[in-house]
C-alpha cells in the first residue's frame, strides 16, 4: 500500500463492503419496513498522503437498531443508549412507531376479538419497547468488523487504525450530527 491510489482503492472496497453487507443484514433481519434506513446508508472516504477521512452515515434510528437501547426495566445496549435518559427527543419513539404501525397495517385486538384503536396499538408497542428496550442487531457493526480484518496490515500500521477506536469515532461523530454529545 505505498501509493495514495492503492490506499484509496482498499478503503473504497472496505466502505462498499460495509454498506452492502449492512443493507443485506437489514433485509435478512426483517428491518426494512419503509426502506428509509436501507437507503440512508452511505459512506464518504477521502485518503490524503498522511491521513484518512472515513465517515459512514445513516438515519439516526439506525444506530439504535445496530447498538440496541436499554429499556427502563430490562434489555441491553452495546453503546450505552437507554430509554429514560432525557437525551433523546420527547415523543420520538411514539412518532416512529406510529409511522411503522401505519406502514405495516398493524392493529391489535382486545380479549373479545374486537380491534382496538390504532393509537392504543401504538401505545402498547411503545410501552413495551420503552420497558424492554431494543435488542442490538449489529447489522452495521458485524460487517464493519469483518471488513476491517481484511484491510492491509501496512495500512493499519501506517494510519494507526484500531477497529474499535475507528468504529467509536464514527459513532460519536454521527451522534453529534443528531445533537448528542
């Protein structure tokens, strides 16, 4: 990996692989309801003689789907995301679930078999997610870690890459864009 063009090519393959596999994982895991997250996955790369700028972006909720969110009663998160922290937008979960329920045409029934209101369906799902959290899917993390293993050792040493640090940096930079510290 002596030339800038070779570095650029290796990192471009890395970027393309991560995005294609993350999209594949979304599809395979049944997380492609509207396709907004799928379509939003993007990566920007710029290799300079002495540095590299690699940036992945996606819809904000994609980070929660990937890393998980700890509920107030149970669940786990790989990144420290948790409901009830006061850091997220008020009503954000309800708004997202309302769209998802409408898109999927979901409507629960009561014990007598009658349909409950769509809003009651939304509130039931929101309450469950808020309490139990969102299980980490790692739809993005796994392809990122797998692709990182195939980057040339020379490049990793030259730029001081570390998979965990690079991933954390990408996560933090993206979350800043959504108003988190």
